[in-house]
C-alpha cells in the first residue's frame, strides 16, 4: 500500500515533500490599521496609546475600541458584513480634523512556514498596485504568484489614497471632519479590467451584523447556569457563550475549518479532516445544523480525489484525506497519511443532519458519498485466519498519534467507530428501501473485539503495556475514551470496563502532554457513565492546554495560541451533559444533582 509519507529519502525528495505540505496555502489578504501622528509629526507607537478600552458586543458582533493619544480621544467601531467579504470602520476623533489620522493598508507576503500570522513585510517585489477612481473610491489590485484579487475601498467624505512603499498604502482624509467611515471588501479578480465591485456602506454592514447576530443568538440551543451556586458553573457558562461566538465566526464557512480558524495560519493553513467532527458536530447538537451542513457539502467537491487515494492503495470507495487543502489534495505526512478516524466522520455528520431533517431529500443527497465511505471501511480491514476476525491494521496510526504505523493494529476507539459507522450505513440502506450490503455485514459481524486487559480497555491490541508507569503511550490524546464519548455502547462495549478505563486514564495519564479537545473527550465519557463530578472536573482540569483566554480562545502554547477544536469540544460536552444520549432517560447526566442547570433547544447525541 502506497502512502504519501516522507521517510529516509534524499534531500531532493525531502524538498518536494515540503513543497507539497506548504502549497497551496492561505493568504492574509490585507492588514488594515491606523497611522496616528503626534503633535511633533512623528508616528505614534504602542507606548503612546493610552486609556485603552475594547469591547466586543456578542449580541451584535460589533467591536468598539477607544483610547487616547496625547490625551486626545479616538473611538472606532469595527464591524463585518455577514454575507460579503467586507469589513467596515467608523472612526471618531478630533485628530481627524488636524490630518493626524490616516488609514493604513498593507499586504503581507506569505512566509511559507508552518505558522503565518500575516506580518511578513520582507517581500522582494511590488505585487500590488492601487488606483483611485473618485474622492471616495479606490482599489488595490494584488497579483501574488497565480493568485489575483482586489481590495475594493470606499469611504464617506473626501480622502486621498497614497502609496507609501512596497504593497503599502494609506488613505488620508481631508481636514475638517471629526468622523470618517471606511469600508473594505475583498473580491476575486478574474480580469485586470474589471470595474470595482459595489462596496457596502458602513451603515449597511452595521445593519447586516445586527440582523445576522440577532438571528444567530435567537436560534438553536441555550444553557443557563444562573441558578447554580457552585462557582465552577460560571467558568463553564463563560466558555459555552464565547465558544458559540468563536465557532460561528471561525468554523461555519463552506470549508472544513483550520485549527486556528481565520485568525492565522498553522499547519500552513490547511484543514485536518480528523478535526472536522470537533469543529462542526456541535452545530447540530445546538440546533444549528445548517452551519454544519455548509462544510459537510464540501466533501462533494473533493470526493473524486478521495476515490483516487483509495484506488491507488487498492481499496474500494472513498478514503477521505487527513491534511488537505480546499481542493482536496492530500498533503504528505509521516503521521497524517496513516490516520483513519476521519473516515467515519462523514457518516456521523450526515446522520446528525438526517436527525435534524429526517427526509428522503437528505438521504438521497448524501447516500452516494456515505455508501462509498462505507465501501472503503469494509475493504480496509484485513482477515486474520488465526482468530477468524478482521483486524484494523497493521498500517495505521490511531487518533492517539504516538503509535508506530508498521506495528499497530486494532485501536479500541477506531474499532468501535468502524462498527458504529458501518451499522449506520446499513440503516441508510434500509431507510431507502435497499438491501443490506453483504460485505459490510461481513465486517460488522466479524470485526476484531475491543482489546482489553485486566478489565481495562487498551489503547490498541498491539500495546498491552500501554498503561505501565513508564509507558510512552500515556501522552497525546487519551483516544481510548472515544469509544464511549461521541459514540454509544457499540461493538460489545462494556460500560463497567469503560468505567475502569476512565478511572485508569484519569489516574495515570500525563495530562500536561495533551490537547484542548482531550478534556471535553474525557468529560463526555464521564457523562455517559453518569459520573457528573468527574465530568465537571475533566472539563475544567487545570492544565495549560485546557486554558481558555479572556476572549474565549483555547490556548495550547506559545506556538499555538488558539485551538478551535477545544471550543467545539466544550460545546459537544456541555450539550451531552445536559441532554444525555439516546439511551438515557434522565437529563443533566453530566452535572451534579444540586446543579439546577436549565437549557432548551439542544439535541441528543447518539
């Protein structure tokens, strides 16, 4: 089986691999800010900005920033259009009247590195040029390699666009006005001679934000912790509210999100499909399935390339990519190419969508992709004549990525997920009046059992020593818990053994070497086991990677300062802790009995 992976190869091949990991990558389209002159004519620096106050109104999506420079006040409203790629600003300050404020627009050059925060100004060429059409209208045209787009600009009042350097422009308002409204829209450029697009006004953008955010907050689910006396409840509520906002703006587009969303690039700006579940499923749980559906439909555009991966490797159906770009090209990786747990995600999300809209229309829309997903899953396991069972692996790396691909087989989580997804695919067949697939049933009925030792589930069958004190397998994701977190008890799972497993993991795991979604993962397992105190403790475990900043972002470390799968995980976990799973007759299974948690509009997990 051929995998897109870099091993011990000559330097030339190594360079080629790196090129395909880096390209194509997302671009920072523009950096928009202010240049403020002091009384002596010099530019104000960060140290000159005093009395800073910045407020984000979650209800409207509007940011209001205020500060002073040399005791002169400046107030700015920043707002983003909800249907167009437009951002708008309203600036109010006496400094405008004295020509001391101008708008700065800079186009950064991509750095081609793992992380790109859009501050590389060391481009060697001029790759943009500007044209001003009227006193209140201009464009900046950008041509960077094969990418061409326009930054269309519009402002209210008279101002002049000036070039200040390579890919560096300013808009200088005329004297006399103490208010300046400015709009910027980014649009794809198909022709060098195309006229500027119609740019919304600040008022139109403002109203778009007000209307859309009100609609968002009044839709879907809500959770109220106000009657809970335990002080821990406030922190959970804070994370819930801010995570809803952050995932709305970062994870609800027509593409699977990237871990750092739209804020900056990590992993060269490429999405990872094994994280798609953590980014998107909570939308359906919180009664907003349409936000999940947008990125789910992206799979139609990349299915042909997923089919080619499966065909190249000798499998049936579609093998979904792991690290990919928006066009579905697989990025080479010594780990990602061997992961398989992204494969059932499509079935899971399609089933969540069907539960919200149980119609033949939904079944017919997704059936071909869902069945082809299952076809790969049925062709991937290998038959073991000694056990007369089908194994997952060798030749895989589980969700817990510290395992060797060549020797690893039968990871507990993936076995449970495989069994659940193939059974769900058979349900889709029956809903459509189609006969059950015999090959799928062969795998369902003969898939290797969940590996266990001493009444504890193992991470993988190939590592019976995984819980030993000095084991190297006590780091990264405690994925063994996944067999009873997002999933119900399937494939012979014993809840008593899973309770022992949870207790073992909580006790021996090296939690300082984990990721943000590992804590919601453990909380969901505890909730399914009706262990509410352990669920709350897991969700709020005082570990660095479980840090949620003032703005709600899940901090991992200095390299990865935000991590959206953690935010999605919080929403997944809290919804399950409220509603329970399908098998539960009670509600609020994940909260202590004296917590009077109120909620509405949330949907159950399987």
